[in-house]
C-alpha cells in the first residue's frame, strides 16, 4: 500500500489542503493596542501560507477570556478588521487558515480582567503554583500567580457560550476557513472536563461524564451551527497537567466519551498535542513497544473518522514515520515555523532548518524575531 507523504494534498471537511504540514497555534503576544492584529500579523501569517493549514495563535472571545497580555481578540471592530487583512494575505498566497479560539478561565490575573474582577472559574479554586504574565500591583510587567477565580453561576454559562457563538460569526465574516477550539493545556474547556477540578454541583458539574462535557459540547455545537461541522477542529492534550490540571482516574473515560461525541457530530478534525514520540522510530514505538499514548491514538482512530492531527516535537523524519503508521493524517509543527516561514519547501528540498531562539517567542520588537526570518536562498 502506498504510504502518504507529508507533501500529499489532503481533504479536510470541504477543503483541500496543499500538503500535510500544519502550522500549530502559537501565541506571539504582538497585538496592537485594543488587542488588534496588525499589518505585521498579516505579514507573519502570509509568509507561512505554504503550510497545508495555518492554525492561528489563540484568539480571545471577550475581555473576560484573556489571560496573556497582547493576545488578539475577535470581538471589536478594530480586531475584526485586523483579522480580515490576515485571512486575505494567507488566501492571496494560496493558503488556508483556521483561527484557534480560547477562554483561559481561571488562568488569568485581576490586572487583565475588565474592572479588575476575578478571573472566571469553573470553581473558585486557584491554579496554585502557576503564573501568568501580567502587571503586578506596582504596574510592573512580570510573572504573577494566577488570581483566585470566581465560580461562574449556572445562569452565566449560556452568555459565555453566546460570546463564543459571536466570535464564530466574526470569524466567518472575515473569511477564516474554520475554527479550532483550544480544549488543551488547562484552559476553560479542560477545567470543565476534569473530574477532580470540576466540583460544581449543577448540570455542568464533574460528577457525571455528561456534566463534564456539557460546556465543551455546547460550544462545539455553536461552532458547527455557524461554520459547518467539517470546518471545526478541537485541540486536546489528554493526560496533560499543564496549568494545574489535577490527576483524575476518569481522564480516559472523559476523553473517549468526548471523542465519541465529536465523531457523532462529524467535526473536521481532532488535534492531539502530546509528547507521544518516544526516541527513535515511531513504527517500532507503535507496534513493538506500545505506550499509553499510542494505545490512546489507536483507540481514537477506531472511533473518530475525521482527520487526526498530531503535534509535539516533530521533525520531518519523525513526522513521515508518524504518517506511515496510518494512525494520524496530518502533522503540526510549532517552533519550526517560527524561524522557517518556508518550512514546507525546506522539508521538500532538504534545505537546512533554522532554529529560533526562545527569546524570539514573545518579544515585542517590531519585525525582529517575528517577520524577519528569511526564506531559504538556494541560489
Ligand atoms: C511560542 C509558543 C506559543 C504557543 N502558543 C500556543 C497557543 O496559543 N495555543 C496552543 O494550543 N498551543 C500553543 N503552543 C504550543 C504549540 O502549538 C505546540 O503544541 C508545541 O510548541 C509543541 O510543538 P513543537 O514541538 O512543534 O513546537 C505554543 C508554543 C510556543 C512555542
């Protein structure tokens, strides 16, 4: 059987991707005043349009969903117009672009919240030991502990779902090809889905799997309603503990129940971020030395018939090995896309891959470390 190459096209929902190299979502904290994407944002994504699909940095649905300074929103006129330039630039360069959307839930700080209110929590339990980047009480920019959140009242949740719905409408309006829900890494969706953290006693509560999944599925349904199921993806980090997500014996049950629900709804893709790759050859890892993540992937593949994207620590060789297993369809690359706007062409021609210094990830210095990484010059 012919194996798929990273450079083969792929049908995702109703669209054709030019290749299977996906740009994974990366917060770059470079938005302008009013959390607006700007001309550099458009240039940055436009430069990377040869990716099979770009998934943007996480985008805020409302001021109360923000947990990091200078992250873009999609709820004001200025923000919406800023994104229109981004999607135009990517489409003009022949690419496809989904927006990643999030609400940080408890992972915020009072200095960033509207009116200095407490972050919105699934419960009022603080993410102890986890910091966010914000202004301290002296107005100094630094890492500060995530604030004690306020437990959302049940009657506030439909409004929150509606904020997501409005964001989806704005995304459609500015020409995004689809949306990815950021249900990984300990933000609001994971906060609801975790049985240990979610001690709510209402019908969004963690005692039942239906309660744990209710909020996430309501938002998924709103996305489907606005954008169509094939244009919706969900990012998950099963068994992740980032941002203080506690251990739970029910993680596997919750995860597979969610995958079944997503399959029933026919969404376009599931995007798994997990450092699944053991050292060496992925086929060996799958077939001779089956690790928990690989089992997870196999069962996911059995249940879910849409596309599966896998992300985390890939280089070209490991990515091709992963595709060869047949367990995943698309590979997402994060850090390699920072310093290589032409990553796909570099892979194709075996040109050297540049490595971005960590200091470039979140600096706010105009083009430096953002749009000034050159395309490879083969000449
Ligand atoms: C600077 C930076 C910002 C990131 N921001 C996000 C984000 O906004 N949303 C998200 O889901 N993951 C985010 N991630 C995680 C990446 O999407 C990816 O999962 C991770 O970097 C592992 O992939 P890699 O080894 O190819 O870099 C970020 C990673 C980096 C390096």
